[in-house]
C-alpha cells in the first residue's frame, strides 16, 4: 500500500457530506409531501453509511467529492426505512425529536417515505452507465434484504422460540447488509477490483452483526449516564435479542421457571423486572457468551479488512480507526 497525496479527515468528509445532504433539493410541491423528508433528513444522526461509502471510495481515489450524491442516496434510503419503521413500532421519538407520523400523520409518513425511496434511486442515475446496472442490482438486493430482516424481526414477536442462527440472520439482513453495501458501493464507484469490493462488503456485514450484538449488550449492561436511553428496554419489552434467546436456551430448573414467569407477566415494576432478569443472565453467564459472539464477528471483520490491498494507506488507517472507535463505543 502506498501513501496518496491527499489524505482527508473524517471531520472533513462528514462536513462535506452534511452540507451536501442539507443542500439537496428533494422537491417542493406539494409542500406537505416534501416537508417531512426535509424534516427527517435534518435530524442528523451519525451518517455512518454514506460516510463508509466515501471512505471506501477514498481507499482507491482522491476525488470523493464526485460521489457525494450517490453516497447521500444511501442515507436517504436508510432514513426511508427509519420513517416506515417508526410507524410500525409506533415510536414517538427519533433522535430525540418527534417522529414524522406523530408530527404529521401515518398516511403522510407512508407517502413521504415512498417518495424518499424514489428519490434515492434518482440520486443514483448519474453513476456511469457501465457501472449502473450492477449497482442497481446490488442496491435492490440490499433493499429487499433490509425489508426481509424487518419482517423476520416482526415475526419473532409472535414466535415463542427463536434460534441463535435465525437471530443472527435477521440482524444480518435488517442492519448489517446496508453497511456492507455502503462499503462495496464506494469501492465499485472507485473502480476497485471486484474481489476487493467483496471483501469490503463482507467486512461491513460482519462488523454490522457485531455492532448489533454490542447494542444488545449495551441495552442491558451500559452505564445509564452514558447510554442515552433506558437501560433494560429490551428486557421490559421481552425483545428476542441474543441475550434472551441464549438465556431461554440455557436456563434450567429454578432459573428457567423465574425467567418464564417474568416473560409472561403483564403487570410489573419495570426496574424490578430489569434487575431480576439481569440477575438471571449473570447467573447463566449470558454477558460473557454475548461478548464472545460479538468479538467473533469483530475479529472476522478485521481479518477481512487486513487482507485488502489498497493504494491509500492514510485512508486505510482512517477507516480502520473509525470502525475501531465504533467497536469500543459505550452508547
């Protein structure tokens, strides 16, 4: 790997990306259709997915400014899924602000979300004609998998027993494949070899699975002051995370009875339930199992990353540092 002449910082990439997203014109009439799009896109967020597209591109080429619109398309698609997810979850808040369906209504949120998906495709049309068919195929495959993952997640609410394998595949689809696509997308736009682009995809998918497993852990074991939302929310909702799935699989005797009783209870004190179920997890060693599974995916992802052969050493280190920082986050 050789040093390129134009190293760039994450802050600079994020600033250029944010300026581009906020300056993009999604449409203006009817106002009621487009205002919710501007609203949800203005709520911020980490912009991780389009940032990964820019960073993957910058591993091979310097002119990342030329792909700001296609990179932003990944973020528009992501926010489309969030807008519809919020309706399905009847969520009141998104990034600390009122959700679109609450601020307007569900019908408006559905229709504005539909237009966001259309706009995301429209933001891809400037890709060179020789690359566009493959990009659209990969984008369509990813979009379908995200929806499939969401449906599996909803199905799990009605299923008593979910296997570890089923859960990992669900989070792969719902969360991880879009991270993988974002990286693969940037590499392909930069004319990277397809084998390299595939390695970046695999890196993104495995690190995405690791991130979700970390979220599962943080929901139970995070420091409340750092976490930013209620610790134990998954326990309160009986959400079938990796931790609950393994606890149901491994609990025996009195612990099994206690766990099943807490899962079945309708009326309960939230803090009492969180404390009781966490104690059951601790007695079975669930935290250690989840940490080991998470580290398994992180190790796999970084092994794939280190097998890359890219021309931009500074970009290679930058992307590595960004993902390592995300791995070690506490909220």
